[in-house]
């Protein structure tokens, strides 16, 4: 069985942006556009994934878990400041 080819940076960014639609973020307050931010992170994710060999799934899952935890903590901090 052959491996599925990796998406391009633009494809991965588009898929990721589609997942954000339920949780909109005010991009107008930042000095970077939504497209540029997603393409930068997609490029980084693809670079990590394509260079890690047999352990790449574990490395990708650990990076995803770290990002989710960071997001969770930042959201908790934001809610504390809203009070």
C-alpha cells in the first residue's frame, strides 16, 4: 500500500481555515493576515511531518496536543481577564 501524498502548503492552510469557521477570530486586530498566518503554520507543519521518518505521526500528535493545551490555557486566561 502506498502512502497518500502530502497536501501543499496552500491546501493544508485552506483545510485548516475551514475548521476555524465555527470559532471566528478577529484577524483585523493583528499585523498578519489570516491567509499568511495559516500558510506559515501549514508550511511549518508540513516541514516537521515530512522530515521525521517513522516517528512522524507521534511527533505530529505531540505537537498537536501541545498546541491544543496552549490554546486551552490561553482561553482560560482570557476568560479570567473578562471577569
